[in-house]
C-alpha cells in the first residue's frame, strides 16, 4: 500500500486539460514540483482560483513552465508606479505585455482613457527625460501629438432634441397611415362612412323581412288552431238540458 497525492491521482485517472491536450501528469510528467501563486504574479495572470486550478484542484503545473522567461523579461520593464509626463498629459500604466515588451498607458489612474501603447525602451527613455526635467511632446517617438478625446456632456446640447426626433417619427407614421394627406384621408373617411351606412341599411331590411315572416307565420298558426277548436266543438255531443 502506498499513499498518493491529488496530483498523482489525477495522473492515474487521466483526462484533457483546458489547453485541449492530454494532462501532463498522465503522459510524461513523473516528478511534481510545488507551484505557488508567485508564478502567476510574475506572468501577470489574474489570481482567479477557478482559472489557476487544474483537474486535481491544485495549482496547474504548467504555471512553472515559462515563469523564468517572464522573470527575465520583467527586469527590462519600467516600474508599474512610474508616471510618464508629457507636454499634453500625464500617463499611468494600464497593462503590460511582458514577453512582447509593450506597455499600455492611460491618462486616468483607474480607468481606460486615451490608451497609448509604446515599447518598454520608449517608456524608459521618457522616464529619464522626466528625471532631467524635460517633457516630450507625446509618448510616441516621432513627436506626434495625440488629440485628447473629451467626454460629451449631455446637458450641453438641446434638451428637447429627443422630443424632436419622436415628433418626426410620429409624423412619418401618420403620413404612412394617410393622416398627413388631407385629400386622401377625407376620401378614405367618406368611403368608410358610406360602406358603414350601406351595411346598416341592409341589416335593417333583413331584420324587417324576418319580423314580417314571423308575424305571418304566427297568424297562420292562430287561424289553424281556431279551425281545429271549432271542429272539435261540432263533433262533441251536446248534453240535454234539465227542465
């Protein structure tokens, strides 16, 4: 009997990893090295337990595969808290691509505003210029100035601009239905009233005919009943009257 850990158990069971390939612990990996969250921090990976955990519910072993390259590449990157000062604005580090050596800066400290992506060498050069008291025109090396996009205030424009659009929409809908054309609308209304009047006249005529037929039928029934009563009275013997 030998006690095994969670990684060895996952290797014996096998399966497919999130990369789409068979688990490393089930194919070629025999020795398991401890994995810490520092490996994820060096690679600038979000510390989400669901994303960092493997099939064994432990940290993925593949986090250690490229951590050395990331550590070496991060030494050539500027510090995260460095503020790049230019003639147009101040820029704060927003995100980094460590292996590509590119950094994205934002004019806002907490939000993505006017993002600009430059190389690590250009960022280090701007930091040296700022230490000497100089400010370049922009983050770009060619000296091009990027126009700052200002947010639009909704209160600056006309407040009734949405009502105007709604009126235009209703007007178009009315024209489509014939309300905006007097001649055509009046003609349609006249034709509709004429059709309604003719239909009402036909209904009244049919109703009067039905009432006349019902009255004639009732009269015939009453006369027939009277005749039958008279015949019955004639056929029945009369009782002698007592003197």
